[in-house]
């Protein structure tokens, strides 16, 4: 079966986020006052697996081995079966 996977990766609480700080400063220069700016990366792909649990396990392994650094990143996974 085919599954759509969506992985949202963000920095863990307490980690410095220079990209978010730059965005917040730039918005302030444009007279927008925002607080607690953060950034998140979203990765979407389709994979084949026997069932949703197997798909999730594959995506967790992908995250741990390549897509993020588990020491500094948190990630959320969504798995949905495709309509194919």
C-alpha cells in the first residue's frame, strides 16, 4: 500500500533559532510587532509499506537517520493512505 507522509521538523525548546530571530527583527522594521517567532520545516513524500504502523516506523527511522538531528530537533509525523 502507498502512504503519504508529512514530517514537520522544528528546533527543540531552548535551542537558538537565528532564522526566527532574523524574521522577527525584519518584521519589527516593517512595524509589525510579533512575539515568540519560530520556524518549521515541512517535508512531504509518498512511500510504500504493508500497513500504517510499518509506514510510521519507516518514517521515524528516516527522521532519526537523515531528516533531522534528534539532539536538537523535534518532529511530528502524519501518515495517510493514498487514494491509489
